[in-house]
C-alpha cells in the first residue's frame, strides 16, 4: 500500500524529516502536524543539529511504497523555552526527532533543542538565555506515522 508522507527538508544537510500526520476522515488526504499557535515551525535537524524555521509552504509530500516492518519507530518532540531576561515575555517552541531509545529522556531532548547552530535566541529580545518550560512528544512508526 502506498502512503504519502509530509516532510520538511533541512536546508543545511538536505536530509528529509518526516512530520507526524493524521488521516482526514473519509478521504485519502492527510493533515501534517503544525504548531497550533504559530505560522512557522522551528526545527532542529536530528542529523546535523542545524536550527531552521519553516512555513507550511515548505512541506513536501513523499510517496512511500509500504512500510518497512524493521524500521525503528521515532519520536517527534516539541520543546518549549521561555526567555530568562527580566520582563521579557518571549518564548519559542522547537521541534526535533529521535529514534525510540531507553537513553532518551526529556533533559536529553531539551539539551539537543537548546544546543543548535545557529544558536537558539528569544524572538522578542534576541537573548540567548532560555529556560525550559515543557517537553511534549508524538510517537511515530510501526504501521504508519500518526499523531498519538
């Protein structure tokens, strides 16, 4: 069975990063994950740690022919940071992807999301000091790539 996966491409290493999605009821279409509170998605490439900002127009679809049953499931992460500068209310949500592993925890993901090139900065004041607010995940893999 063929599937169309929504993907973003890292502008630095050009690797493809699949986005989680859900099937639209009663259609063959899919709706890719997108932050509900933003016009852009800030992505840390899981391959080269490059930080990039994408718009929904950057989403490509890639047809895959069946799912490899041996493919390791992956987790798509959303990490939220708040600016630590006094009286600045800036915040940013950063996304990345990892394979499922017992060694991965929220602190590891927060570190990966914070240590990027270029450096993560507050969108309001440009400051580099950010405080971790929360870490959320979406598990993808197995029979498909779905929001769970």
